[in-house]
């Protein structure tokens, strides 16, 4: 299956989210909050996009099985 631009964006955002959670878990350091101000609207948008990307990829996995 060839990946389109939306697939790549979703993968990049999920990787960013995963790395951020790894930093939180291992070092108690939230990179997104550090870069965008804790609780800012922009930080919340990043978190929302990461979550939507994860849901998108879950749907894509379901389509790939068929």
C-alpha cells in the first residue's frame, strides 16, 4: 500500500506524540509544553492533532487487513 501525504502527516504526528510521552515518562519533561507554553491553545491543538492522527492510523490498519 502506497502512503499518501495524509498518511505521512499522521505517522509524523504520532511519532512526535510517542517521543513526547517517552520524555514525560523517562525524564518528566514535556517537550510540547516547553516549546509552546504549558496549556496554551497551540499546545492543545498539537495534542488534538496527535490524537486524531492516532485514530486515523487505527482506521488505516483496519483497511489494510482487508
